[in-house]
């Protein structure tokens, strides 16, 4: 598989580029500028890729179905990330095609440190019908970034998915292909007494099945196991708040465990 990593300006001028077969590394020795973007180009076929857009973010094993474009965040759009991310004059970007044994292991299929609202062709990917005030620190993507610190709220490392007090809030996690899953782990935001918490949430799966998850007031994770099901997405909704006075329940992290059911 041919891979090409590029840094493009807002005017789509190439600022740096590197190419490789099954693996590509790009060392970028300049400061980023507003509207810069990172593009991973591929030779076309779908594949599992270890993808890193910034060394401070780390890498994730993602499933890509085409070229991927990541907008370098600035200002308010980056305070949900480590302050080291995209900062300074030296950056390491890389992509490597995953090996079969890496792909086929039982793992969390819901982590992607590279996710963004607009992102196409890169899974897992999340979306929601509400994010508090449209702020980055309350974006849905925060719930799949691998960070489980949940005892405060706001800028990194306390980013979360915030629902802006909306009772019909829903959260969708798309895998981009059919996978087999049998466990969900939730970390509710637990900045008590500022926060409320959900007594229960309902999951709806692409196969038409549903699952109710009961929870309690805790800083610890909540887990539910269920018979393995093959799905390409799930939605979380019908979230029931506790009777406590705070109007601010939120989700710090979702993990979904399972396996792939085939290789491309």
C-alpha cells in the first residue's frame, strides 16, 4: 500500500511531504500556521493503519477507506488537546499499515486520537446532536480520545462530551465496517457537585437490538457485558439524569471491546 503524508497550507500549497510503501514518516521542522492541514493519501484500498498526526497526541489503530484530512487546531479549538500538541518547531507524523496480529486481537475498537468533526474515511468516528456551546472541550470526539480523567471539567485533560442540558441528546459511534463487540465501558464525568450523572443510558445498535445500561454515582468506570453482536455503529441516548440539582451530566470516555471479523 502506497502512503503519502503531506502538510498543506490553507491555500493548499504543499509545505512538506513524505512517501512510503506500507509505512511513512514525516518530520516537520516548522511552526504550524492557522488553516494548515495534514493529509494522508493512500493508494485506494481500505486498510487498518497505525496513525499519528502529532507525537504529543500519540497514535491510534484506525480503519481508513480513503484519503484523510486533519485540520491543525488553533485557539479554542485546541484546548481539549495536550498543550504540547502541534506546538513548536519539530513534529513527528507517521502512518504504518497494521500487521494481521495487531488487527485481530481483542481490543478497544472505540479509540481514535485523530478524530475531528469533519473527518471522513477514518474510523472509529463519533458525532452527536448537541455539544455544549459548540466548544472543543465538550466535543463528542473527546469521548474516544483515550483520556479517562473525569474528576473535573474544561480544558485538557478534563475534556468531555457535554450535552448542553439537552434531554434528547444522542451520541453515535461509527466503526466504518462490521465488527463483533461484547463489552462497553463508560466513564461518566464526575466533577461533583458541579456535575450530575446518568442513572441509565440506552444503546441502539445497527442490527436493531437495544441494551439498557444502569449506573451509579461514581468516579469509577461502568461496564456491561453482553452476548457478542455484529454491528457497524451504535447510538447512545435516552439518558436518565439523577435527581441531584446539577443540570450537567457528561461523558468522559466510551470504550467498546471486540474483534474484527475479516481483513480487507
